[in-house]
C-alpha cells in the first residue's frame, strides 16, 4: 500500500532537517511507493540488513532515514526516530500491540500534539515487522557511544512499554526480554544501567563514564587492573596514611573529599561490572 510517500517527507525532515531533508524525503518516499527500494545495493542497506529476504519498502526507507540522520550528525533526530521505531517493534514482538502499551509510549515519550498523527503512523508502520530492530539499535548505539544517558533513558521507556500489560510480579515475555537484552548490548550499556532500568531506579548523580574519569583510567582496563589502580589511589589519598606522612590539616581535608569520590566511583564501576 503506497502510504509511505504521503508521510515520509515529514519523517525525513524529522530525521535530517532543512531543505535537504525535504528533498530526500520526497525522493525516498517516491522510491518506496514505486517499489524501487526493493532493490538494495549489493550486500543490502548495511552489512546485516535483510531487505531481500522480506521485501519491505517502508522499512528500507525508514532505515535510510536513520542512516542519513547519523551521517549528517543529526543525533537528536536519529534518537527521536529510533525511539518511535524501537518502541513499536518491542510492543509487537510478543503479541499484537495493545492500548496499554500505546498509552505508556505516549506518556513516556510525550509527543507534541501537532506531531501525534505523523508519529502515530510511523509507529503503526514500524510495528509491521520486528525482525529488523537490531539495525536501528546499532545505529543509535554508535551515534551515542560517548553519551550513554539518552540510551539508558530509552531503555527505561522500552522497559515501561514491556511491563505495560503485566501485573506487578509478572515476568516479561521471553520475546521482550530477548529484545531488551539485545538492544542493551547494541547500545553498549553496562550491567548497572540494566539493573537500574529493570528496577525502575533513577540514574545516579555520577554515571559510569564519570566514574572512570574520577579514577583517571580508561574503561578498557581489565577488572584486575582497575582494582589494583583503585587500591593505589586509596593508599595515596587515605586521610590516615596522609596524616602518618605529616600532611597538613588542609591537605587531609582535601584528601578526605577525594577519597570519598574515589570510593563512590569504584562502587559504581563494581556494580556496573558485577564485581
């Protein structure tokens, strides 16, 4: 059904912005409606895009919009587009989408009323298939590799949608749990982020990335290397050790603040790595 062209201009503008977005929206919308997006280049739209197995002009056009947003550095637009798409695919992956899931999506995403119709139709199209979600999660994870907060926020939205039709103590459906775990991995989030969104807890004032900065180390260090470095910092800044070295009262006060931050950072890293 040729409906993508009717709304893709708006969606592509959402993904890219400006005159270029409108031009690309018109071109891609026409290509989708005429079926020309069913002929992807060799290898597909990405190394893992499976358009040939299940021809899907709307899905291909949506993925192109996501790729364009990423390529042009439109992170916020890519985030918004991916938020709608992943939410719709999660809601559908275990059973038909129900009103409670839609209401949670609206409440958590807070779509402006003037965009409700367009986003609603994007949601409806995105839920038509659920086997292609990894491509969108991977693009978003790459775009926000240095800024995990929005990714954790989106995980919280996805968890809320998954729980929308469950009683308080009911487990998630296996399909939803698989979906969430895979998105979590593609986002590059740590164990601490999973536990927070799973339990509905707020992100701590100090994030995992900040914790590594406070310890002045790279997140690529092994668990053993991190533990050794933390112990070294404790020996360096512990107030009792500094007092034994003859440090002044002011130096000891400063060290007390520093050791508190070091230990707080280490606690966050331990939780994140499951140590």
